C-alpha cells in the first residue's frame, strides 16, 4: 500500500486555485464583469451597428395636457471612442449631451419634450444626441 503525501507546493497551488475561483465569483456576482452604463439612458446594444431614437423625458411644463411639441428645437451631442489595444483599451469621451445645453443651443426658455438618439458602430464609436423641443 502506497501512502501519498502532499508537499508544500501542491498545497500552495490548491490554495491559490481556491482563492482565484472565489475572486472570479465575486467579480461576476457584483457585476464588475459585465457591461454597465450609469445614465438615465441605456440604449439597446448592437453588435455591429445600432441607431435608436426614443423619448427621454416629456411633460416638463404642461401638467396633464398631453405632450406638447414646441416651435423650436435644440440639440447637444456627446461622443465616445473605444480603441481596443490589447489588455489596456484606449477610451475617449467628449461633448455635453445635456438637456440644458440642448435648450441653450436652440434658444429655448421652456422645454416641453426631450428625445435622445443613440448611434453605435462596432462598439468602437458611439454618439448620443439629446433633442429638445419647446418655446
């Protein structure tokens, strides 16, 4: 009968395997391993191409009167560029896609309606446009 003894190296490898497995489970369980967007707008993903136009907010100032569309519109744009570069991607974001900037660009005093348009190509370049309507 043979007796197998576990040496220190084997114990260390087993311990590290357990630690790495636990760390992977924590990353997946907390959501750090997936896609996340921290904004009120979460557009549907598109692998190759996506172009979505949808309402962002409505009924700013017309309590219970239905959605009003103003005489003027304004837009603001934000861009995002993701360049995959091995394990450290290069990411750039610029622009101001806020309702306030859209209203200022359109010369609006009152905003009645806000929409957004999301454009994405291959996950490398995306553009978010906020379109407001009002008087």
